[in-house]
C-alpha cells in the first residue's frame, strides 16, 4: 500500500488543478461562441448571454467535481 503523503502527490494535484483551469476557460469560451452563433442564426440577442452563463455554471460544476476527486484520492 502506498503511503498517503507521497512526494509526487502535491505535484500531481497541482497539475490536475491547472488542467481544470484550462478546461474551465475552454468551456466558457465555447459556450460564448455557441451563443454568438445561435444569436446570428435566429436573429435574437439573448442566446449569447444564456449560453455563456450556462457554460460558467457548467465549468464551476466540473471544477467542484474535480476538486472533490482530488481530495478523495
């Protein structure tokens, strides 16, 4: 059985969290671009805002799940 405080664990956790930050940014950006496309396609002005906010909430949810996973490892 591996000891809990292995020297590689903090580095692995930092790498996972930095990857989660990148994932968060990409999710929000793609939500924004989807909203822009929907606004242009349907000639509306609210899809960009709704899509971006939905992407922010989704990104936060995914980040919380990632942090919980890191804490349980």
